[in-house]
C-alpha cells in the first residue's frame, strides 16, 4: 500500500515538473520567434545591420532545435 502511495506522489511530482519544463520551453520558443521577427524587421528596413547576426542566428536555431527535442521527450 505504501509503495502505491509513494509512486502516486512521484507521478504527481513528475507531472508538475513536466508542466514547468513545458512552460519554460514555450517561453523560450516564444522569445526565439520574437528574436527572429526582430531580425527580419531589421533586415527589411536595413536600419543599422547587426554585425554579429550570423553567430546569434546560429545559436538561436541550435537552441530552437534543442528545445524542440526536449519538448518531444516531455510529451
């Protein structure tokens, strides 16, 4: 009986953590999308082209892929 209670507690904890992780992933993806929108805007207007854009964009894409994979693991 005690084992069943323990495992149920653990399951509840896991789902809480998964929800938090999923929310963090969603926030990060939203930030990445926002950043890409800003990048597109700055490219379209050509107002002060960002010199470090290449590296930043690669980092964002890499981060997006990692977050996507983590999202797949959670669900």
